[in-house]
């Protein structure tokens, strides 16, 4: 392949101009707008080589060229520098997220903020219970034979279950049960709790064992059973802002993909908090997203990813700005969950 620095500079200029103007880019415009230090004829020759190598293409009979998926990939990997967010943008993110009152509010604020800042479709996965730990377990007596079990995860997610007891229990017994389950389970990953719950039954005193056996069944349902993973979406209207060439002229496949929660979870739920993933056009395994790009990362306290977030938009995307925003928002959400 071996493109020299000048051809790479021409490709960078084509990508930047096309993203900014939505118009196919010609050699004359490139020479006028960028200090390439060469004549339009030289730029035309460079563009011919880039086209031959599959980095740009001619969309119709116009003289201009647009980047291909391969051209965008080279731009993202080698030619672009992630734009640092301005102090005003950082303050806006902080202010917007700091006012959140609970986990639902954090997720809804995050997805709206991401859509506003990137002007793309934003997707945020609720923190996955599978990756969460137990923060606290509460047992609330409803009657002498009924308890409400409330599990609070370290991510702020709350799960409630009703426990029907085999025999009446006293207030003191409830206090003992509450102490025992918290001592044994608080701080443990949800996925690691089954043997601990089993040990609770084996270690409980004879007069509490029947109650603990019933409670353990509900504990396992609460802690380990497959919980419905959820996502939040915002900014779908941003898909209509582009030009005729975006999404190969049809929004329908993209909209269908966005409606499939399982598809979107697969897309962003596997993200790690230490890396930002950029999928461009045909790199997407999901057929309906082959005309789109996806920028995603994981979020959570420290290096632990509790969920994924990202944006979906046209391949004609401001990659440096979008990558910076997705990373910054994920970092702030992670810090917020760590303080929670």
C-alpha cells in the first residue's frame, strides 16, 4: 500500500472537508482550503491513487470524491487526533450529570447529554446487574409470615421480592436474619453469591433454618436469576440532519436496528471501560448498521465496566470530536457511580 505523507494529508483533508460540508470534495477546493503546498494537478494525481487504493470514491458524475469505509478507517487509526473537550463542554457535562437524583436519572441525563453533544443517536446501557456487587440487603416485615426483601447493588440498582415464610417470625428474628445476610453477602459480586447463600442455610441456628431456607430461595432469584438488561436511547431525530449520501439514502435499516434492544445491547454491552471501539460501515456485524458508524466504550468506577454507552451515526462522522465526547461522558458517569 505505502501511501506517502502527502497522499495521507490529501486523504485527511478530504475526510475533514466532507464531514464539514456534506459535499463531495474536488481538488480545487482542497488546494484553496488546505496548505498542501502543491498544485491542483498534483492533488488530482494523488486523489487518483487514493481512489485506486479504495480510500475514496466518486459518488456520481460530480468531479468531487468522498471517503470510503476504508478511507475513514485509515483516518481514525492514523490521521486523526482526538479533539480535547473545551472547558465549557467539560463544565456542561459535569453540571448536567451532577444533578441526577437516582440511577434512572443518571442514565436518562447521560443519554440526552451524549445525543446533544455529538448530534448523533446516543445509546446507554443500564448498569448490568451481572457485573454488580451487593451494597445492602434490607428485610422489611409486612406481617409475621411475610417479608419484603430489598437488594441494593453498588450501581444503585434496586431489586425487590416478596418472601412468604413457612411460619411466623418475631421482630428479633428478622433483625438476626438481616444481620446474617448482610455480613455474608455485602461486597460480593452477584455472580459469586450462590455458594455464600448456601452457606447461610448451613450455618444458621436450628430455629431459623426453615426461615433461612425459604429466604435463600428468594435471595438466589434476586441475586442470580437472569435480569433483564435495559438500554436508553435518545437523539433519533439527529439521523435526519445529514445529506443524501448518508446511510446509502435510506434510514429504514438503521431505525429497525435501533428498535431491536437485543441488537443494541450486543453492540454496546460488550464494551470495556479502558478502550473506545469504533466500527465503520461494513465492519458492523449487524446488517442493518452496515451504512452507519458506531463509537462505544464501557463505563463504571475505575477500570470496572458496569455497562456500555456510545453513539450511532453516519460514516460521515466527526470521529475525533465524537470519540473525545464519548470518552469524557463515560469517565464522568464512572466517577459519579464511584461517589454514589
